[in-house]
C-alpha cells in the first residue's frame, strides 16, 4: 500500500502545467534537499565527481564517484520530476568492483510558501530501482523515500533548511534520515553552506558537510564540498566537485 501511494505521488504531478518563474535553483551540494522547485518547462542537469576513503570498517576502501547525475524537469509551478543515477568504483586490498548506484525516479512537490516564522515546505518522494543480487550498490528489492523539506529565511543572506525522511528497501526496518543546513549568501554569486545530517537504523551515523557554490552565469553553478564523519573523524575522508546547469 505504501509503495502504491509513493508511485502515485511521484507520477501524479506530470499533468500539472502552469506559469513558472525564471529563478535558478540547485539541490547540490549537500545531503539535504532544498525546498525550491524547478520552474515549469525548465530542464536542469546536476552532476559531479568525487572520492571517498573510509577506514571505519575493515578492510579500508576507496570509492570513486565517476559520475553522479540528477536530471530535474519543471512540470508545474509546484512540482518537478527527478531522475537520478550514479556510477561508482570501489577498491580495497581485497577486492575491486564498480557499477550503478542510487537509481531513482521521483518528484518534489512545493506545499507552502512560508509565512513569518512558519517555514516554506515541500514534499520529496522517490522510488529506488533495484539491481538484483548481482548488483554491487543497488538494492535487491524496490525501495522508497518520503521526506518533508523545510526552510526559514533568517535574513536577506542567511537561511536555515531542515529535512526529515523515511527510507525503506532491503533492511528489516525503515531508515530515518534528518538534517539541518545553514546557508550564507556571501554575494550574488557566492554561497556557503554548513550541514549536519544523520542516518538511523540499527545504529545512528552522524555526518557534517561543508560546501561552497559559485554562480558562473545565470544558469551555471559549480560547487566544492567535503563530508566528515562526526563519529570517526580520522577514519573517513570525502571530497566532491560538481556542476549544476539549467539547460533551457
């Protein structure tokens, strides 16, 4: 029943067409997702590469993000369609393997513009496509994600975003995700972000991300980011560089 509801949320906005604004919005960098929806008729490609070295478990591994791609399609004033696919390659002293990860189709629905202290609100709904038993990164079974996204504009340059999700797939019980992101607009072109986010299933994992985004033009943004494990600070390193391009 939950999966049927999720599929309905993901695909129902396709018939909603209306007039949209021309503002640029990007959902990278960061683990949390912003509340803004891509304007109607716009197509945006958000991509990046990165490297992750982890000694949290044995053996230590190095994983290269060969390409992470998110395609966003603005389909109304209040909704966008989202397609995501990542390519990864992992190496350790014992093994080497690669493949697709995070194969996702979803949508973001804008629910509320915000009023005074009441935050702006959006809904994120994703369907996670399985890869079977032979996949190195994809789940064996179809999974899903439902999240509520919030944002308060603390000033003309300072914003606070926060998110709470439920994610389910191969695990016996759903995973809870929550995070908070503080954004600072240094200038019209430069933005800084500091984010703390968490995953909780059997155990709770706590992370921090520091990122910077620079607008090269009205439709192109580049970004740099690093993730830190708050529990295993000396055992984990992650660095990424990315691009967000509003194609039309």
